[in-house]
C-alpha cells in the first residue's frame, strides 16, 4: 500500500465521518425544535442554564475519557447550544406572530450583496427558513424609507460594533421614524484585505473601505502609511470598485465571505484592532410584534428628560425601583435644541411585563418625551461556563471524579450538594402551578381524590361542590378498571376545567401512562411505582407537573433518589407526596411520616404534600392536616370514598377542614 493511497483512504474516512456528524447535528437541531414546541405549551423559559451546566459537565467528562481536550468539547457544545437557543427563539417568535409569517421577505440593507448588512440579513432569514428578496440601499435613510413605503418588509440597520462603538447616524434616523424594532442579530466581523487573485500586500497602493471598517482596522492601517484610503458608502461598494478595476494595486476591506461574491481573495486576514469584533444589527418593520414570555426580551426606548439637575438620575432610579436592567444607554443631541439630548435605552424586559408597564407610566410623568421604539427577542446568548475544577484533567479513578459522578454512596453529606433536589443545589424553593392550583414556596394546594367511574356525569355534578369547598384540583384513580377510557378522560377533563379544577391522573401501572399523558394536567406516580426507574425516566422526559408518591416501605433517601431520576431526565416540575409508611406493629393502615416531612423540608427545595386517603378516616383527618401545615407541608390530598358513606357529607367535612385551615391557620 502506497503512502498516497493510505492518505486518500484516511481522507475518505474523515469525509464520511464529517457527513455523519452533519446529519447528526441536523437531527439534533430538529429535536431542539421539539423542545420549543413543548415549551410553547407549558410556557417554560427557553434557557435552563442549570441543565446546560450539567450537560456540559457530563460531556466534558466523557470527552476526557475519550482523549478529547476539555476546552475543545466546551467550546464546541457552547456553539451547538447557542444555535439551539436561537432556533427555538425564532420558532416561538414565529408562532406568536402568525399574521406576519410569509415564505419570502423583502429586506432592505446598506450596500449591495456582500456587505456586512447583507450577510446579517441573510443569516437572519436562513435561521427562520424564509427566502430573502434583497434590496440594497445607499444610506440608512433610504433603508427606512423603503420599509415605511412598503417596498421592503424589513430593514437592517447596524447599531453598534464591539470595536468602534455605537453608530450614531442610525440613532439619529430612529428619532424621526414610525417604524418599530422587531428583532436583532449579531455577526462576527472578520475584516480582510481583499484583492484580485495572486495580488500581494507589497503591491497594494489604494484601499477602498467604509468609514466603520477603517476605524476598526486603524492599527493595521497605521503600520502601512503608504496605503491611500478611498471612502465608500458600504463594504460592498468597496469590493465592487476593486472588482471593476482589474488592477493588482487596489484592495478593499471586507469579509472573506463577501469577497468571494466578487471573485476577490484575502491578502491579509484579521485586520481588526480587537480579536473579537462583532456588529449588532437591529431589524425594523412597520408593525410591532408580540414577544412570547418564554423568550428573553429587550425593549428600546427614547426619552428626553427635563432640564434640571439630576433629571436623568431620577429617570434611571425608576428603572432600579422596578428591578429593570439597562444594558445600554446612548445620548444624541436633539436637532434645533442646543445643549439638549435625547437618550436611547435598551432594557432587558418584555413590554408586556407588569414591572415594565409600571415603569413606563412613571417615566411618562417625569420626562418631557418618551417613546418605545420596539420590544423584540434578545439574541445575545451568553455561553454557559464551567468552573476551573470542572475543566481540570483529573484521573478517572480520583476521589473527586467519583463524587462528581454521583456513584459513591459512602458520603451522603458530600453527595447532597450535587443533587438536583437539594437546597444546596437550588436555594430558591420550587413552586408548581397549574390554573388555580399553586403548590410550594409558601403556596398551599388542596386536591380532592376520586375514583374514576364510567359515568362522567358523577364527577361533573361533584365538580361545583368541590370548587366551592376550596379545592383547586381533582385526583382520579383507577384508570385501569375502565374500558374505552380515552373518550371518558376527555369528558372528565372538560367537566373539571369548567370549574377551574386541574385534572390529575394516578399512574398505578406502567400501561396507564400512555392513556393518561394526553389528558392529564398533572400526573401522580403511585408509590407502587416509585422504584420503577424506566417509568420514572419516561416521566422525566415529559413536560407536565408530576406528583411522586412515596412507597410505604421506602426510606427518605430512596424517595429522594427516585425524585432525582425524574429531575435528571429534564422534568423539573416534581412534587413529593407523603401518603404513609408501614410500621412493624401489624397496623392495617399506614402511618403518615411527619418526621420525614420535616426532614425533607430541611433538605430539599421540592414541594411536598400529604395524602390522607390511606392513613386516616375522613372524620379524623382535620388535626393531621393542620399539623402538617404547621410543619410547612405545601398541600393536601383529601379522599372521597363511597364506601365511607354519602359523598355530600364527606364534601361537607372536607369543606370544614379547609375552612379551618384558611381562617384559623392563615392558609396561603
């Protein structure tokens, strides 16, 4: 075998692997959109930085085991996560504004094809999978006029650069337009010296460039004073000048990607003063958009304060009072009014947010002029970072690796800090809400437990009474005993929703999960299934709240370990449920373990409720419910049992129990 054949064979193998990697990345991107669809339903934030950190930690560890550099793995997956976040945002933004969705948009931008504005617009449309009809313009005013007149759907305006700062001309244009900012995008600006193929730096005498790239590449140009500078209206015009000249002595400053459109090659690369050189563009349109609450949003305002000492400070204190973060403040002179300025502010907030609305009303009272230029999704994706210890290359047999892996059961005190259920991991108490039901972080929920029957009218008739008694949800058991259950579950859910009662279904057998998922607002996993890890992992992949009931023979550690299984698979909406444990005195009924309730509240941020259905008769439950509330329980499940007598009488008893909690014990 010749060396040349061996090299070609190796290259073919690499190419085949590259094709597989691209296919897998495309598949991963499609799956990330499935995640966005689920977040659209249950209104969850796009980013879960804690999960990202756990993911990166695991991938870095696995990469080290396969000989990959930790920083290489981290950088690679930070880019993948950024792509996933931006694609999910674009999907949800489109879903929130269906009337604005088209297959093709006309985009007005500065310059011609190949300019940085053109590249930014192209990438913006590609991410949204729409066709771009481009409309090159000679000035910022022309871009705005094209959109205002309806000749273009969107306009792209460069607003700032990490090297040269804000682009003041754009701020001045924004003062006098009725357009709204509906988006933003940031691109890497890789300035190159572009010339005809074969040209060398020593041959170049004249450089064409837009003023912004000239400013951003001032250090390189200062080292070559022999170069004559010719100013152009855009980078595209600069490249057109070089292309048309057919001379080896001229060059343009632009991107390698744009230069390829003009058959130009890079003589020199990385000309910018700063290694990280990015430009941020805003997208303007005739109509404002709605931004879903799951998306990180940004509001841009312009305002003019009064001419008195401390006027700007007074306005900024309003933002502080409402806990609004200002990410940018820019001032520009007001034409025709000497020594007065207009202030431009970027706030990290959604316009529909209550705090934002209150702040605007206060600012309207203390400013001479204020206007919202737009509310739009923020596309700045800050990469999730890992600590130095997580990036260190350590022997896989080290004590630290064992602890971080979570497989060492000999030191539970150290492990606790790494568990997702732990207060150390998440100091803020978790609160689970659905409709009128709120459990955790000071909120106490009341759930009625009923056995599912074939007559949905029974439950429909009781729903009004349950609502009036103080319940916010109904738990239905016994799905496995009902034939043709799917239509019945639909009817039951509609009946409960009519009275704002959340619908909870118990999963006592694995086969019930598929039937219940499409109908339940919340799932309850029976204590019998607490040790069923494959089932818990399925539950963990769902995006609806789940109540995990403790097995009557399980320890607190085993109970929390089962919760960890669900949390580790992604579902963070977990409620623990103490329903009683078996004692060794041959008691027929289990006994509620209130000591475990206290222990769990001291260790975990997860909400925990009690279920009296198996441990107490309805006549005797009021005292135990009050005791549990005093011990910081987050809710209660109370049973309705036909075998115990008239259901109406039981509802009356439960109403008295909840009434006592509400009025005498200040139930939240």
